[in-house]
């Protein structure tokens, strides 16, 4: 998780993440390829090979892109994916993995009353990189450069904080399953996807290459236990185990898959929770509506403050997610038969 979280991989620029994952799994799987869009696809052949199960997680994270270099050497920028401007003020960023910067906004004592009462827009924000002029800044960056949060991973008291847990946490779960060196009855495909945050793009082309019988998306999802938010509005809660989704934006989860996941969790006494809000979407929607349609489920690790400079997860939720996915695969033909 530390290595994955600290890598920069804004949507469309996932190479560093993909290269790291490839280096870790290539000798542990039977087949391995990178498609033309940049998805990384690996296969562990089954002992019976009667079905194809696809496990998927996306490599990309939300971030920004430089849109202009201003005369004073600051950078205008736009979001890539959903990032609210009020959470980025004063945060450290990294441009193309090498240039450090900080996101600035007008000092509070210079703001008018109406500005204090309204969140800023991206047009009002700038990235400062220490350049004193447009010419100086232009030697360091260019329009179209990617910008990612510069956040270090930290682990304390069964909690972890870092950036991009949506969805490096899912990538890490898939890598842990691969590391177990276990053979299952079904052929198991592992897809590390690109450009989920900008429109579920990578998942569509993966389905048309594999044609799986079942797909399960492993995600980092929003936790609802934020300050001052009443419990009835919580989507998930840290510490209550992996969240199992029954419906989200654009997709009602296959009832057979949903109930099968719940059944496995109960059978093995794995702590879990149902995701209680239907906002947000995942690659499961694209799987269900591409090619012939693939019945898909979603298992998520709850994460506070996703799509922000720093996220938080409970490490026991993570461990239980790995265990749940492993037990699903061990069920073989009994799972969602």
C-alpha cells in the first residue's frame, strides 16, 4: 500500500503505477499483458477452467492538469476527475513526478465577505512552484503536465493515511491475492484498469478481451463517519469490514452476485457491512453494459476523505477484504452458481 499510494497516477498517466505492479506480479501469473489503452491484465489458470472470473481495480487517481502558465510564474490548473476545490487550498502537489508546488488562494484578510461565504473556483486558484516569471516557469513545466497530490503514506494504530486509496487499495488487494500462489477451480483474471475516474474507460475494453462469466470490482469507497455527519447518512463505517454494494449510480448489482458475496462472508464469519448509500459509481456499471453484459459485484474498503489530498482506512477492513476475496475464489463453482 505504501508504494502504491505514493506513486503518481492521475487518470491517463498511470504508467508509474502500472510499471510497479507489473514488476511485482509478472513472475507469479500464467499470462500477462498490457493492452493498447494501458490496462494491465494477468491470468491465473484454474484447475477446472470452466468459468472465467474477473477481479478488477483501477490504477488511476484524481488529480489535476496544468492549463496555463501565468506571467507571474504561477500555474493555472484544472481537475482530472472529481476533486472539490475547497479541499486543495494550501496542499502540496507534484508536477510530472519531479516539480514540487503548493496550491494557493487569496489570503483570507484580503477576501471580501461574499468570498468568505463561498468555496473558491479553480479559476481563482494557482499552483506556486517558486518561479518568478512565465519564462522561468516555462523551463520547468508545460501546459498539459499532470499534477498529483504529494502525500506520504503513514500507518498507526491499525489505521493508514495516504493519497489515492481510491483505488490503490483495490490494486493492493489484487496483488495480495496473486501473492498467495494459490490455484482455484476457475480461471481468475486480474485487471488493473486505467481512466476509471474520468468515465470508466479502461473497463470497457477489458471485457471485450476476456469475456468473463463473473466480474468483481474491488474499490476504495467513501466512509460516512465524518465529523458532524449523523449516522443515518453514513455510507460505510471504518472498522466494520469490507462494504458490499447492492446498487450505485448507473447500476443495480446482480442480485445473484450480491447475495453470493454476502453468503461467503457469513459462512466464514468475515466482518462485513452493506454500503448504505447509492451515490458514486464503479467499473461494475461498465462491465454490465459492455459486450454481452457481465454480472458484476462490488466489494469496497471504506476510506474517509477520498478524492482529497489525504485518505484514511482501517487496516483490519483491508485484511478482511483480502480474506473475503480469497474465500470467494476458494468456493469455486459453488460461488454464484
